[in-house]
């Protein structure tokens, strides 16, 4: 295996997470916290699409 395979794995995980966040944003749900969690992230659908796009681009740059 190549030495940068760990970075490739992290890039694939970031890309998957970014795609899931974009899908939630386009679906209209945004990012909601599980009940009872303090200090968690809240994002509107528009913010979720932007945040997911940044994660997706960062993941693709790592790969």
C-alpha cells in the first residue's frame, strides 16, 4: 500500500459525510441535534448545503 492511503481513507470519509449533509440540506431537514445533547450543531437547510459542499470538496482534495 502507498504511504498516503490513510489520507485517502479520511478523504473518502469526508466525502461521504459531505454528501450526506448536502442530501439532508436538499431534503429540507438541515442538521438537527439528537435530543438531550448540549453544544451540538444546528444548521438550516441552506447552511447544511454549504457546509456539506465544503466537506465534499475537502474530501475530494484529500483523495
